[in-house]
C-alpha cells in the first residue's frame, strides 16, 4: 500500500500540476483556478492506523489533532 502524505500531495500540486496547467492555459490559469473546485479525501487511513487495531486512542482528541495539522498544511 502506497500512501502519499498530504504535505507531499500539496507540494506535488505546486511543483508539477500548476506548471503543467500554466503551460496549457497560459494567462487563463488564474481565471480557471478561480472557477475550480478542489476535492480531496483525507484522514481515513489516519484513523484506521492510529485508533483501531492494536492501538486505541481518544477519537475526539485525535480528531482535533488531525484538524489542526491539516489546517496548518493547507494554509
């Protein structure tokens, strides 16, 4: 199983995807991005790996930890 951490995904978007889009769209890129919707699903593996199975955690505390980390990454 290969899991790409969220910070690496964001970095890939900045370093690979944006330049590719810019080469295709040129000066239209800002308009294109402003009309785009970005969806991602994250955190599922974090819960499974850290709160179930051989480990147990306080789910509300772990949820707050994840939200704080993801907020920092996405700013």
